[in-house]
DNA sequence: TTGAAAGCGGTACCAT
DNA sequence: ATGGTACCGCTTTCAA
């Protein structure tokens, strides 16, 4: 079996207390003693049992990280960054996948609550009220979701939309479609609002083609609607929809970007790999994951500051091959 | 604070032992007592502290899941399945990302060892010896890697290669290139060996274009080599390389699949999204993740069976748009 | 069937 | 500076 603090104490001829101190507060122990302990620690390859430590300190050294769907290409990047940052801080990450189900999400959190010091909730699907109630029991940081004053990190969606629309306007586009994601999505509402507001302020005409599922199929399904809308450009709720649009446009012989320009959101890995590569609004996933951990750790340490800090991360337009100058005339829709 | 077993015991007017029993072995307590306890449990929303339980039982209810790179599109699918299965079994998953670094990997495992009941090591990068030594301390299941008799789950790479080559042969191809992945990769060696063996047995001519990094850039870099090899078809070590090939071929005006057929490996999500969609050998990621957990749990329970069970999962060719009939003449390479 | 009590491996307070 | 010791929350003998 692995060595315990007792073994170390015995072999070093000191008390458990001294061993514990040597590890936690080396300067509180005489160099002589310290060295003796350290030698034994090294010799035995002793590593304190974090579980046991957790029991007495109340701190587990573990952070719960909840995502709706780890297979969704947006999340791995965030998880990776969070993971890396946690390691730097000597923390572990307990990952939980809620399968996009609000009930599972809450259930997961409740079950794990005592195993972790706090949670980073990535784009949580639960209701505001549920989220609030969870926060009463355990420190939480929200990613990509804002609920009251709870500490959260979001991306500057409005500015992303602004950059996208400015880009299109500069290319001479006047009519742009917005393919909306799930009606229930907080982020979708944010982007939709921004499209309306910014388009108006830029003198662009924004048309909405309705809500679709935020995946490839959703994009495929909305492609014909977009065409029928006689626009020269389209902004998709996310990249998966954008990819679906590209695919369906190709199948219908609509040239991208000659006939129509496409802009996605998220900059998922696949966007750079397709042909033509998708112009997209990138959200700094790594920064998001890192800051998420940092914010949570801050809260863990400074228990006094109960007022949540709300952070906004910049987005950045990445121009690739799906955007180009507007055609003089919009492409003919099927019914024209 | 959250309720403890003491609170429940006091309110129910019984001992801690009875509460513990009510939860662990309900049939060992008088129905009367049980009901009283259960009522209080419900009333207090009591959930046993898994950390504390872990201390006394030596079981944490947590499984360590180590991946080289969660951002590698192959892994999220596996993780998701493992996650789901763990949840079904009431287990939690501690995810660790080694950043493709063997040293980090081992370090991670050592640190986490006492926090978990066992590990599932996904395509571990460490050496055979290191892996063996780890296994002395904690139950481990290997995914996509075989080390001696250690319990492991691999895919039937050879059969995947066989299916791929048979498909190409049926399309009339006679010369096929294999774009190899990292020389150090266990899986690459497996596939390379199979290519040589199976091609020979089918009367196909296999040419090797050398090792490249297993990513998009690797594919791009090898595309011209493939062309110069005057083959009509190519099998890539993995899909990312395949995607790179598609991209570079498109840039060079080489038509896929008319001029050359491409087959990838892994069936990562992006493969289905690109145009033309990539024909690929699919490995059942979900099954892999699920079985990985099951196998580990088996070992956890039946401590006697120390002989490792070695499982092989079937692979399946998914024909999409990058494979077609062989051209009568191979495309002209640059130097011809 | 039930309760008392001894750990599990640490931490931290209190003396010394 | 060091050692003794009472917990942390739960499980698990061992008696009753």
C-alpha cells in the first residue's frame, strides 16, 4: 500500500504534526527536522492523500466542470484550457456532461456538490431559478450565460455581430439573413437582439429565417429559406449551421461567396478545414476556460466578496473564404 | 451547511450505524426504523458525503480518465460515452489531459491515484515500462494501446485496413499510398503492418510516403508526395491527414475521387461535413468509452482475476464521397 | 436488529 | 519548534 503520514512520521522519528507542517508550512519547522522529513518523504514516495486532506480541511482541490455536451466542438477547447489552468494551480477537474438535459444538469451538480470546491458551469441549460438555488450551496461561475448578479463570463456577442455586419457592409452587402438557433438559448437571444439593433444602425436590412437546431442539419434545412429571402449574405447562429449552409448551397449550385456570403459563430475547428473555409466570429475558448477557473478560485479564496464579478471576453472576426463582395443582384430563389 | 449522518441520526432518534445501514443495506434494518430514517433523509435532503465515505471504504466512486488531448476530435466521443456509462453506474469521472506529453501523463496519474478507484488511459503516450509500473499501484484499463497482458481495448485496425483495401480493390485500384502517422505511435505501427500484409495478400501495390504529423498540416504536406507516387488511391493514418489531403488536392486541381481516391481513419465529426465527404474507417468511439468503464469496473469488483482481459472492437468502413473507380491512368505527378 | 466505538489519513489547535 | 489530540463524515466490526 501507499505510504501514509504515519509511516513518514515513524521513519523520520517525528510526529505527524511535523510531517504535515513540513509539507504545508516548511518555514515553521527547524531546517534540521525538515530535511529529515523530506528525505523520508522522497524515499517513500509519499504523497498526501487528497481525500483525507479534504475531509479535514473541507477543501477537495477539485473543481466541477459541467458541459452540456463534450462532443459539441465548441467545448473541448474550453475544457482543455480549464484543465491546463487547473493543473497549474494544483487542482483537479471533475468533468460532467449533462447531455443537454436541464434536469440531468441540476442532478449532476447536486450529486457532485460535496466532491468539489466549486463549479464552472459551461453554457448551463437549467433555468435561472434553478441556477440561483444551486449557487446558494456551492460557489459557481457561469460561462456563456448571465443570471442576475451571479459571477459569469460571457463573450461580447453584440460586438461580434457588429464586426460581422461591418464586414458585410464593407463588402457592399445590404440585405443579410440571420439564421437563428434555439429559441430557448440565451446566447441566441443575445445575438438576435444585436443583429436587429446593429443592422438598423448601419442601415442594413436584416431578415430572420426562423429558428433551427444549432447543428449541420439545421443549416441544411435553413439554406433554402435563406435563398428564398433574396439576401446576398447570411449570418448563422453558429458554425455548425454555417457548415450546413455551405453544404446545401454547394448541392444547389449556389456559389459561395460569389452568390452569397456566409458568416458563422464560434470558430470551431472544422470551420477552418472545409472548402471554402468559413468566415466566423471567434470566441477565445482558451481564455474562457482559463478565466473561468481563475474566477472560481478567486471566489474560493476571498469569501467576503459575495457580489459576483461579471466578465465579458472580446470576440474577433476571422475572415476566411466564405465572404466576398456582394453581387449586384441577389441570387434567384426557387420561387422567383 | 449540508446535513450529515449525525443530523439524520439525531432527528430520527437512531444511531449513525442505523442510518448508514438504511442506505447501504435496507434489508438489515427493521422496516419501522428504516421508514423513520428515510423520512428524515428526505426531509433534510441528506446525501452522504462521498469524500468521507471514500476515506473509510477506500473507494472513491470516481474514475480517472486520461486523454492525450481532449481537443483532438477523436476523444470527445469516447469521453462522452464513458461519462454516460459512469453516470449509469453512479460513478464520477475525473478527466485529465496530458497535452500529449508522456511525462505529464505519468505525473498526472501519480497525483490522481489516490483520488480515484482506477484509471482508463486513452491512447497513453507513456512507455510500456512506465505504464506497467503504474499498473502495480492502481487498476488500469488501456484504450487503443496494448501493453503486455494489461487489460486493454483496441480496435481491429487490421480488419479496418482490410476493409479499406478491399473497397479500393473493388473499385479497380491497384496502387495505393499509405500516409503514415507518427513513427512512435503504436496504432500507426499496427496500421502500417496491416497495410503491408493485406496489400500483398490482395495483390495490391502499397507505397509508403513517410511519416507526417497526424493533423491537417500533415495531410497538406504529404499530398504532393502522394501525387508524385503515381497512385490512384491513398489511405491516410487518420482523418485529419485525409482532410489535409482533400484540401491540398483541391488547391492543386486534382479531382477527388475522379483523379484519386482517399480513405481516412477514425470517422471524426468533420469528415462528414466537408465536401467531398471523406470515406473513412470508423471506430466505435461510444462503444469504446462504455466498454472501457465496464472493464475497469469489472476489475474493481473481481480483484482475483488479475490476468488482464484484452478486448478488440470491430471497425467499419464508411463509404462517402472521396472514393470512386480507379482512373485508367494515374494522375501525372509534378515531375513527370 | 441496533448501538458503541474504532478507524480511514490528514489538519490544526493547544500545550509544552 | 514540536508533539498530543480532537475532529472531518462515514463505514464497519463487535457486542449487546
